[in-house]
């Protein structure tokens, strides 16, 4: 996908202005209250951000990954939790858009694009995080349905989601992805929100534990149809490449906010009769901050550009995520 550069700049500038006007003044209060930003979520829907990289045919904006990264950076400059709400949803959208059947795309993407159907991504378990091969949640076929049993951890958007991209082990002992539909809220059928997971930061976006006890999922909701059996991990890892670009862009946005605050303070604070900005030792620190921030941004945009070109970017996205996070 590609977009006219002038249109991309205009869109990013519009998001940046909204962040300055509405997000920055309210972010601290929402963060401390650990309150989901419903009004901001609605505004993000108005901007079309939940379908940012989705094809226009399904109601999306059809943006390239570089423009998407720039938008995530601006959101995070105001409040990183907004980018988290977007990323978990975007993972689900990317998986259905890239690997779903035509029927699955038609069924889910238009509602996911406009935000009326919120989504969550569910891979991690109590004993399986980065070690994806240790997934124990199981799905067993029963006629035209699958019966799911297991526990999932760290599910962002889990409470409000109407669809969950669930990774489960199937009888072939491989991992398959299912599109689990649920009523937003704490329980639906054999699926329950076991508990909300408290975090030291990253507030305002819910993170929950989900339990499945004999929960039934239609066979038609296996991602990719019959060809998707055993391919869930491959689908998830492909989507996570762009997810890591999102995380890197978040870090760049947080770093930019920190740098802007440091620059402002350095010009306001006076010692020995002049702003501390005029002390060379302080300028050394600011110069190093600016250099690392610029490098982090370039790594992030490079990974996004290579994604747009159709390359596998697990290496580039990982490097961008590492460096940008450490820089922030």
C-alpha cells in the first residue's frame, strides 16, 4: 500500500494537532485513574485509525506502514496507552486481512475498521510468553465446532473486545489460530475474564487473564479456513512484525516527549545567571539525546519501509524495537 506524501503529511499533522490539543492535557489524569479513554477511542475511530493499513475495499485508509508508524509516534508522544489500544486491535486486523478467507474478511474487517468491533490478540499463557512452542491451550474438534480449554495471559483489550485472535494447540500438536467471537464484557459461554492484571504503568488500557472451559468455536472461524490448521503461529509471527514496528514507534514518541520536555526545561531553568541550556555540559547531554532519538526513528522507519516493500522484517523490527525502547 502507498499514499501520496502530501496527504500522509497532512494526516500525521492532523493527528499531532489533536494530540497536543486533547490528549496531552488529559493523559496524566487518565493514566493515574487507570481509566479507559472512551472519548479518545471514539475520536480515533473518527480518524479511521483502526483501519489505518486496511485496504480501501474493506473501508480502511490503505496507509503504508511508514505513515502508520508516524501516527503511532504522535499518539505515543501524547500518551502511549493509545498506541497500545491500537496495536492489539491492529494485530487482529492484520491477521484476518492477510490470512483470512474471503468470507472472514467480509464478515469481520468492515466492523473492525470502524471500531464497532474491537479486537484482542491472545497468545501468551502462564507458561508461554516468548516461548510460543510451550502453548498449552487446546482446541479439539467436535463436529462443526472446536472445544477450547486453557488459560491466556496479558490479553490487551480483552474485556471490551468482541473478537479475540486465539492461538491454541490442535490435535496435530501444531498451533492454530481461531477467531473467537464474544460479547464485550467479563463472560460469554465458556470464556471468562478470570482477572484484571494490574501494571506499574501503561495504564488506561486493560490487560486481563482469560479462561476457556469447554468453550465452543465454529469451524468456520478457524483463521484461513482448512488451510489454517497448524499455521496459527506463522500467521501470528507475521502480524507481530508490524506490531514490533508499532512498539518501536511508541518508544520514539515517548522519547520525543521526553526530549521536548528536557529542551523546554533547559531553557527555563537558570543557574549562574543564564539558562542551563547555555552550559556546554548540558548541551552535550541534549545532543546525545537528539542523536539517539533520530537514530531510533530512522531504524523504525526503515523497518516499516521494508515491510511495505514486502520483505520479512523480524530482524529489522526487532532491532528498531530494542534500540528505540532503550533510547526512550
